[in-house]
């Protein structure tokens, strides 16, 4: 038998991908967290301009200096606080690589994004769930958070995947206070921050020295395949992360970095605004079609968390047989049991057809 590393065996298959792989041909995908809208013409044009310049070569490991300056201006920090990465996923990967030792305990949200506990295990850390209480509209269980001891880091997703909700100011402050008092690293995934509905959530950037903020263009501009993300942290952390990034990917794709420079402009943010308008229209369709269902009110991200009767995994299987892909809440942690996640970042026609099948299931 071929011997593989223990580290590689720590990575468990994503149940979301398993659901997707078992879906019938032509199934309506309300499961994966990818916005299925056509690429905006402004992004296409920016990509063509980058190609016409012809200099599609390596960039400095930490990213194009102009892009780092744009990102620094966005957060009100110094360019030395920024490292450009191959999407938010790599940013999480190298942030954990920079701070986690074998045996370190890391708090991960429950319910929360599936990559967090897997990557903690990959580095031989110990993922421990901290709860968002379904009996209290999935607000942070502050008593549960405070009970934890000897923690190396806390991972936060704000706004939340899968909940589509942003932290209240008291919950945000409680997490920052916990990390300060216990000298704990705080890793905040803000990849859905620019898909706000209503008020844009405040960034954790600069909240205290051991805070690492992660984001990307994947969601804000529907650019998942362009693989353009970043880390915003102390200069010491960024230097360590850049060394790891150097040997992991060398640099983020140059063409994506050049397009990103154009997107950090007035018109670039109009692209994001237009995307949010599409999502807001789809959100209203979900609320109208599923009126009478128990739905967690969301204020960001393309997700609705919907309560279902009976085991959530059984409900998802029945929907799959009807040609609709959703995700059981229990895939995101024990606190998600009894709920399903619906992603409404699809065309209106697909969304309406999928919701009709959900209603009939």
C-alpha cells in the first residue's frame, strides 16, 4: 500500500462537493458558494488591457506594489501590511502556517466554513468549535466562547458562511476582547463583506496587533477563477506569510493582480454595486417564494439559512433526487443541524425553478 503523510489524511472530503458530485445531470445548483453571473464587461476589458501590455510575468512575492498600495488605502494601513495571495483560501492556509504549531488549539465557528477545521488539522492543530446559538437567532454564545482556555487562535467569518449574517457590535467586541485578554491570534475571513445588504459591516482591520484580516475578489466581483486574495496584518506576520507564499505559489497570477488594480477605483466599485443589486433582487424572490418558512434574516452574502422539518441531510437528499442542490446545515457543524443553506447567487430563472421544487419537496 502506498504510504501517504498523516498530514494529508487530516484533510477530509468536503460534503458539499460530495453532494455536488452525486447530483443528477442538469441539476439546479443552489449549493456551491459561487456567484453564477456573467463576467462583467469592465473586468473583461481590464483583462484584455493586461494581455495587450504583454508583460505576463512573475510579480514580487507579496504582490504588485501598485496593488498593495491600493489595498493599503482601502484599509487605511501601510503597504507593508499587505500580502497578495491566490484567493482567500490560500490566505487562510498561509496565515495558519505562520502561527500554528502541532497541538495548538484553534477556535472555529459552529456553524462555519468547512475549510477552517480541515486546515487546522492539516497543521496538526486541534479545531474546537465555538457556538452560534440557533435558539438565539444564531448570535454568538459569549459564555461558550469565554469558557475556552489555552487557545492559540480564533477564526471568524464575518459576514458568516453559511449564515449570511454579520456579527452584532456587542458580539464583535466580545471576540476582540477575548483575543486581547488571552493574547490570542484572531483570523477574520471578510470575503463576504462587500456583498452586504443594507449596512456594510465594519472591517476588523486594525482592531489589535494580532488580528489577521483576509479577503478576496472572488465574491465581491464574482471572480472566483481569477484567484486573487490578500492578507492584511502586522508587518511581522506579513513578512512570515510572504516567505510561505513564496514557496507555495511564488505570486498570485499577474493578470489577476493587474485587473484588481483597475477594480479598486470608482468604476470598479460600481461593478460590485451592480452585483449587489442582482443579489438583492434574488433575495426578495427567495423571501417571497418561501414566505411562511422559518428563514434566518440575512444581511450579507448570497446565502439563506432555512429551517426544515426532519433531518436536514434527508431533506437535502430528497431535493437532490428532484434535481436541486442545497447543503445540509449539519455539514457546517452541530449548531446547523435541522437547517439547510440555499445559495441564491444564480440567474433568476434558475432560482425560481429551484425554489418551486423546494416548495414541493
